[in-house]
């Protein structure tokens, strides 16, 4: 097939960083941008001034505003925000064999995981999920990172994609647990909001690390209830991503939580953002999905109370007042 081997759909910070990483060895990469004029600006200046202004982009990256042009590619990395993934896929009239999902979230209107959204739009494609502890600016700078590449097409798909995606500083690890890889990325966004609240309230490192640990227990309970493997959630796309996102102000979800902890309303905190804090969209659907399955997720419930407008000190007080129990109890 002629044209670039890999295309990246979505020119936000993460999509741009992935394109930069993939182009680091000189291979041609096609990057689709939704925003008017952004593709031309990237091609002219080799900078994505909207979303990743710190990176000078490789000359092998060519941006386009024409979604139909992506049919030239042998594989596509889909990096649009989770709530827009379905609409973007519905606009495409052809798909390559391999679709790699890089958005982290659950479609709020349908409760579909991203691989279910992609499967409905492209039933003949092999679906993979790329997820793990990664900040866009570090990947764009070429700093080392490791991720999970969960391949719904099994080892044959892994053989195709691992060689296409791996770079000296970007190391994928194989999994066949697409559901687990997606749940880790979706749940950690919500838990990162909670950890940001702890930071905003000045509650200290002890509280934040307790929250990470108990939040991880919630992630595992929910994941196993949906058919994920606990081993997957113990890895890069679960625990690894959770620790990174809950420990750094570079996380959009963490910074949203910190704003809530400092007393800002959810409406104001969300309105003052160009980039998407997916955890705010995922929190209510995660709460409802967990309730339907009888899975206790008190930290997720607490985040929903915050987003609904309950004052952060009251939410923390209620969480600390829960009955004492065994650490291994699923409640």
C-alpha cells in the first residue's frame, strides 16, 4: 500500500506527541487535525501552537484536515477525545486493518468502552488499545516511556503493530486483554480528580497515597466485574498509569481536582480549559455502571458528589466517616 504506514487521528497534545515519536526514525506520519487552519499551521511552522507548542515537529509529519486522506494509511492511531470518538469514526468511509485506540474513557451516552465504539463502526478491523503511564510532552521530547499494547487480534496483530510502533525510547508490552487496558485508563482519570482534591485541600502525602491504593482496589473490582484480567490492571495500563496521573500537576484530571479542592466550582473549572479532562465525563457513567453490577466504588461516588457541587471538605469528611472494615473487603 502506498502512503504513510501509520496515521494519527487527532492533533491534540497526545496525538501530536505520538506522531512526533513515530516520526523520530524518519518514517512518514500523517496527522489529522479537526480544528480549522491547524493542519496548515503545522505544515508551515512544524509546531502545534494550540496543543503542544513546546515541540518542534519532525519534517516527516504531514498534517491534514481531510479525514478521507487517512484511508492511505495501513494502520490508524485514534487519539480523539473519548466522547467524540464515535462521531469521528462515523465520518470515515474506509478503515485499515488495524485500529489502535489511544483515548481513555467511556462513551457517556451509550456506556460503551472505546473498543466497542470502534467495533460497531469498523466490524472488519482488528482493534488494539495503547495505554500506559505517559505524559505527552515527555513522549514528544523523546524521553523513555513504556506502555501496554493490548491486541484484540492476538499475537498476529501484535507482530504487525509492535514493530511499527516501538521506538528506542517507546517500549510497548503485549497483552490480549483489551477490556482491561481500557478500564485502567478510564478509571484512573476519575481517581486522579480525587487525588487533585486532596492536593487542593492540603491534606498531605499520606492521604493522597491512601487514596491511590484504595482507588486501585476500586479499579480492580470494577475491571474484574466487566471481564478484565486482574494481571492487566496490575501493569502499566492500570497501576502504572494510576500512579503517574495521581501524582503530577501535569495531569489534566489532577489539576481539575486541585481546582475543586481549592474551592472553584466544577462548572468554572471545566469551562476554563482548552483540553479535555476525561474523568469529568467518565465519573457519572462509571458510577452508574458500577451500581448496576453491585460494585462498590466510594471514591468514584465522592468524585461525582464534587462534580455535582458538594463542597470538597464535606465530601472528604463523608468519605472518612465510612464504617471501618477489613482492607480486603470488596466494599
